[in-house]
């Protein structure tokens, strides 16, 4: 019993640590958990509406400098000289590493492991019981719910890469179409010589008429299982990087026109479907500060906006490649290239009008790459800071996450001060590699993609449950890359009450039909025999997890969607049974009640100086 | 060794028995197997083109009489009096029961079981080896195959019920549409009073605007598992048989207009997809001889014809229900109602022009119902013949199958004599119940639907392999009714080389997306990690299994599709690697070679007198 009290205390502290990081970055934290901890968590709308802004506000004239990998804002030159930054929270690495080590210790602590394991088992059994007792009542509730069913509840594809957002057949058709309609258009330039589309295909010894999805070869197969490297090369149609550059990139001779056209075709399909939304990832690599204005220009010039899409910026963790090609002097420079343009556009939107506009539709950041790549370096407060990280070695996952979080946090506070939208940090996490990744994300992420490895750590899984951290799962992607479909923990997570949604990741590589997200739902429903209520709960989760605006969420989920429990559910919009909502709410409150005393007494060091 | 020789002999005899039954009914038998047995199997086109006919041929004036459950044809009244039937093969029950008992003995014979079990294991291991060695070469072959990929190879939905051929969302939309556009139309009649669509819904206390897929409740759920009775009631939208009658029947006050319109909408989608075909089942119950002219009129009046559909007639095995309601005096009458109109339309097409026309597009018969229902009666040559089967008890599965086969066989021979198209017998078989069903079908069926229970009998499974009997499998249907998806033997059957295809059974009950057949392929591909070559092999099998015409098959599969082995494969049309075709062919020849001596020496009693 004493052991368990200690476990409860440690878990409570872990939750409070997360709350601190979430508050600082304008990330979200569940009201129920906050209420039981008696924290001052305001029931603010989870997200500001990116459309309510007037035009570019005036220049504040602030100066920005990177120090130790984090951008600091100064009111003016004098303050910069005096090293007195503008009053914003700036993170402190020492506290961060202390917090990290608390959680790291926790996940290997015997009694806490036992405690969490037992609670999770209990959650699973409790749901089975609920299902046996209430399945028919839930369905009855849904049957008497007029006009709303699984087909017309809103679903958000919470994790999808723009460069693979069309399916293989769509890409094939598009390539053929361009060749038929404009074979003589100049589409590239090599050593000053213009190259037409026909010449591109001639040089590949290929007639697009003969092209098939087989020769296109962008679909993941059995060969990609546990081979992320092979998977990455599938982004090259016909194995030719020329075609990837031409069709799937925003920066090329055509100014990314083909890519924009395809993305817009996908967007039109979503708009026609009416009930489907998606959050595609666009890349910023951090090679150069020009990437941002170029991306914004691509977005505006080709009118890529769609009401059914919200954009997320993905940053690949490939500093080592750029460094070894001498494109970057240090990791600090990469961070600067990624974040400085955003600070500048925030301080002086009038001089960065395109970027300012584009950022209205960007709702978050993602961190992407192969998590199974091992790193020799252990991140700690002794690690070299980004400005002196000049080696060719790649920093570890946790290092990337901390510095992305740190800069997003400062940026969000600056933007908040101006009444501008803020960004959610939504990294890929727990797809493979070390489970410590999930510890980093527990502190720094609003929500994550994948989360498979929660399977392997009862403590983390229970914490993710208590903090209701949204997890965008992609079982079909996992099936091709890391974990067989039947072994995917989605069903188990859903049953226990973790906040899971379904997403496609890469329709180009993984899906067969025209409706990738529906394919994802259909397969999950069939293989795991999910009920309509299960499906609608997942769909509701996906809207909550997404970066859609407060107003949109009210429209899609109900006026009070941000409240927890049945009160926050409008069955006429979500088609989730109130019986289910009540079960989830009571269950969460019950779990939290074991921690509530501990939660009130624990003390937490502030992250910021 | 001696044991195995005996096993080989028995298996050879079993194959020869099947060949006899197939030949008599104009069913198909694989050329390879026939060649090794040195039988006179002509390499005829597997199916006559139903379009090559001139208009209704003249009346032959023959007379038809049912005797012992089988229709006999007489040239004229005098011959009838003399009981000298027209020279056609008429089956002999005694021989049939002897043949049945040979196979029945075989499937429980120890040495034969061991032999077949070992051969099947060998086949599976051999394929694994083939896959490991040749997977990349197969894919390379497909990649260099121009213009053809999985998306544009022809696929036939070989098993689908017309009354459930639209998905749930489609049915819902259609119901709402009719209510919006013609609420005041009279759609039914009760005691002489006309009832409008609005009144129908008023009496159900329902506003179609509020209707959802949940309240429609036609989708199979966890409740239907092993409950065929519950599943059958899912055919009633909103649980109301009125709506089933109105929307899903060919005979009602509107002359089946709504049903026809929905089927045509499904047909338009197939035509647009261009590469997808389907073989929907329409019901003939055998309650009255009027069913046939009514069905033909429905087909013609509403112009239900589509180039992408071929029709199959399903006969539900529900004599007991009709008998207990006193709608039928005997089982013989039911058979007469089913078959006599066809004999008459064949003998005198000019007086049955609509039926004659409709039959051009009917390619086969199906026998449907819950196979798991137990019957007390054991079919033998001592069983009461159909004309004296007057009890309320339902005849067993094997009885149904024999008498359907017997009449189809005589009918096919009569039609063949006139140059008219023949019908394939394609019953549901091996979905549940006794494995002896698969013995009946081994003799009487051209091909079957389901075949799940082959899993349980190595001898039958091996015989189905050797005779390459096509099996239309529907794993999603099984998943809702009889067998979890992951336990479905499709993948294993495919690997061993059984002739399997994929089909949807009931999109209304089982599927989620707009493209039910693609959903079926996609889920199989994902869960079982099927390769493109696997998928295209299944698609090719589906065309072969189907009732599409010789000309169509040549167009879809290649000029020589009816030849076996790589010679019969045109990769440019099928996208099946020649390496795969060669493997299958060599493997089959190898298996047959063990039987070849035995096959030449065995003697078989003629079925017909």
C-alpha cells in the first residue's frame, strides 16, 4: 500500500510537469485532470481562430538573437546590448533535464510499474464489462439519434504527409495527364538548358502511356517492413528523384505547380466529401532561411488553401546529412533557419506579408524521421548547445524535441502577446526506437503520431491516459513498416480510454482505394469488429486532436465540446452515445481520484527563468 | 507405399467421377487434369456467348413431364404415352448415390487423409519457397509490363446478392431521395386502398430526413456472428419488411421499380469503373411458375441490363416454410415451378419471348440459405422422391443439390441441342454445417461460393485443388457471420494453388466504402500482405470462374485464356507474372503425375441411363 501511495505521488508529479510544459507552450491539458489537481487551468478555447485576424499588424521593431539554440527577443538594440530580453518565458535546460529524469526514473520504478500495469488491466476489463452490459443500449441511443451516422460525422485525418496525400493511382493519372496535355513544356533546367517534360521521360527511357502503379513503384510492400530506408526511397516515382522533384516538391523549376495541383485535387475531393478534413505536413528542412518565404509563396501563388485542410510543418531530423554536405555549420544554424523567419514575421508582419498570411493556416509543427536510428549521444544539460554542435553526428531525438519545443514555446508566447495564432507541437513519436522518445513527448508535445511503443511501458501508457494525450495512429502504415496489423495496439488503447484517432500517414504508399481515410476506418472496423459508437468516438477524438478552430469544433462537435464528460458531447453532431461519454468520464475521474491528494501537495520547479 | 498407391487410385477415381458430372452438365473441367487422365475433354470455349443468338427460334412442340423430381422431355404425345423420352441424358439416382458414397468413404479413409494432408503441406511449403526465391523476379516482370496494373485488370465480383448489392449509405440515400421527390406517389395497396410513400413512413412513425445508417440497421454487427437468423432479418431496412418489399423486391405494387433503379445505379458505377464486373443473384423461390415470367418482365421493363453484370438465379432452400404455409403440396412441385418454365421457354421461345430474352443474361444457378441448419434426413436412393416428398420437413442440402443439378443437366443438354446457352450450377457450399456439402458440390457444382470448410477436410481440399474447382470467397462476410478474418483460409488456399477469387456477398451488410469489391481486395492485401502478383492472380481467377462469355474472356485475359499454364496467360492483360503461371502449372502437373497411371485404369459407371 505504501508503495502504491508513492507511485501515485510520482505519477501526480509527472502530470504536473506535463501541465507546466503544456501551459507554457499554449498546448492543451484536459480539464478533468486539471480540476482534480486544483490547478488554474482556464477553460479557454483550445485554439484561436486563424481567420479572425485583421490584416498584418505593425512592426514592433524587436530584435531576435539565437543564444544556446533558443531565440531570444529584445525590445531594441540597447536591451540587446544589456542582454535584457523581452519579458517572455524562456526555457531552462537544467530544469528540463531534472524533469526528464523524474519521468525516466518513474518508468523503470518497480512499484510504479506494477501500479500502472494493474490500473491498465483494470481499465481494459472495465471496458469489456461496459461493452457487454451496454453495447445494445449504446446502439439504441445511436439508432434514435436523427440524421447523424458514421458517414456524416466529421473526421480529421490527423497525420498525413502532403507529398503522399494522393493515392498511387491518382499520382499515376496526374503524371499521364501532364504528359498528354503539355509534353513540350519546359519543366526543368540543367546547366542553363531548358528541359521539356518529353525530354525528362525520354531520358528515363519511359513512355508515360506505359506507366503503371507497378512501374511507378511508390507503394510499400513486404520489402519495406523494418526498412525505413527502403520506404523513404518509395517517394521517388519509378525510382527517379527527377520525378519526385518535379511532381512532389514545392521548390522546382515550375515553382511546385504540379504538386500544388495534385494537393488541390485531393482538397476538392475532401470538400466534396463534406465531412472529411485533413492536416497535411509540408516540409521545412532548415537548410536556409529562404525556405519559409518560398513555401509561403508556393501556397499563395497556387492558391492551395482549402477549408478542409489545416497545414502542419514537418521538420525532418536530418541535420547530419546537411552537415556532411557542408550546407550547415552547426545545429544552431538549422534551428535558426527554421525559427528566425517566424519570429521576424511575428514581429514585423508587414514586411513578411506572404509568410504572415500562410501562418494563419499553419497550426502546428511535426518532427519526422526514422526513430529506430540509434544515436550515441545522451542528451543532458552537459550536452553541447546547438550553436557549438558542429560535429557531423546527428543529435538524438530528445535533443531535437527539446529545442523545437523551446523555440515554439517562446514563439507562441510572443505571438500570443500580439493576438496571433499559436502552434501546436505534434511530433512523430513512439513509432520505433527507444521508449524514452515518449518521455520527451510527454513533456514537449501537445499530441503525437503513432505512439506504438506505449505498448511496452505501462507507466507511460498510463500517464498518456491520465493526461489524455491525443495519439494519431496509422495501423496500415505500421503494418507496412513496423508492426503487423493484428498486433497493433489501437484497439486495446481505445478500449482503455486513451485518446486515439485514426490517420493515413501516406495514402500514396499504403492505401488502395480512392478514399484512404475511409479505408483506414473500414479496415479497423472489420478486423477489430469496432462498433459504430467506437468509430464515432475515434472520429470525435480526431476533431479534438486536430488544429481546427474553436468555432469549427463547436460546429462539428457541439457548443460545449471543450467541456469533458457527457456535458461536452452533442450526440446530434458526434453520434457518440452519452452512455459511452459518461463511462469514459467516470472512469477517468475514478483513476484521477487516487492521485488527487498527491496532486495537490507536490511542488514543481518552474521551467523558465 | 501401398497405402499411398491405393490413395492415389481413389483420388483418381474421385476426379473421374467429377469429370463425368461436369461433362454431362456442360460444366468445366481443367484441361491439365483431363489431359493427364487421357480423357476426351474438348478444348471448347468454356461458355457460349449469350449474344450470338438470332431471335427466338421456333416451337419444337416437345412435351415435358416431371417424373421422380426430374423433368423428362418427350417429342410428342405418342412418345409420352409410350414413355419414350427425347434422347437426352437423364440422371440415375442409384449411380449418383454410389458415386457419392465413394467420395464419402474417401474423405474418412485414413491413408488417403494422410496422403492428402502431406501433399497439401508440401504445396504450401513449395509456395513459400517459390515466394522467397521469386518474389522480386515476379515483381520485376510486372514492373516491365506496360500499361497494366492491379487497377486496370478485370475483376469480377463472383458472388453478390442483388438485394444487397448497394452499400448501406447508397440505400439510405435512395430512400431519402424517393421521399423527397415523390412522397405522394402510391407505392403499395392494402385491402384495395392505395398507400402513398408518405403514408408508409407515417405508419412507421418515421421521417426519412432523420433516417441514418444506424436506424436503417442493415449492417451486420457483432450480433450477427453465428446468427444467420439475425443476419437474414438485416435485409429489412429499419426492421420493417414493408420497406424490404418496397425497395428490395422485384415483385410489388411498383413492379420492382425502386429495386431496379438502385441496381442500375450500381451497374452505372461498375460501367464507369470500367474494369469491374459483377454476378448478382436474383431469387426464384419455386412457389409458383409465374415467378419466371414476372422476373423476366421486371428485367426487361426496367431495362436492368448492363454490360458489366451477368445474372445468376438463386434458389433459397426454404421448401419447409412454403410447405407449412400450404403454398406447395410437395417438393416436386417446387422443382417444377423452378424448372418447367425454363424447359418451356427452351422448347418454345416464341411463346415465351421475355423469358427467352432474359435467359440470355442468366449464366447460372445458385442454391442459398443457412448451411448450419441441421437436417434429420440422410439422402440416399431410398429417400422419397420429390413428388412424394410432402412432409413439412425440409430436404437436406445434398437432396437439394442433386435435384437442382439433375434438372439443370437435362435442361443444359436440351438447350445445347438447340444451340442455346447453358447454365452453370454455382451453389453456396462449405460456409458452415456438414463437410458432406462439399462432397455434393464436388459432383454437381461447376464452382462454389465460400468453401471455408475445406479447411477441415484434407481429402476434399486436395480434390478441389486437383480439379481446380473455383471458389468465390468472401472473407468480410465470413468475418461477420462464421469465421474471424484472421482465421480465414483464403491466403492458405491461394498459396497452395486452389482456384480462389474474392467476392463481396452483401455490400449492404458488410462494407463501408463506396467500392465494396475494392474494399475486399484492399483488406485482404493489407491483412495478408498479398503481393501485386497475388492480387492479379485472384482477379484473373475471378474472370475465369465467372459466367462471362468466351469472347469477353479472350478480351480480358488473352486469346488463349482457356489453355493452362503460362501459355494461357497474357501478362499484358492479366498482369500475372509468367513465373507465377509456370509455377502453378508445373506444381499441378507434378501432383497429377502421381495419379496418372491410376487415372487411366479406373472405370466409372455412367450416371445416365
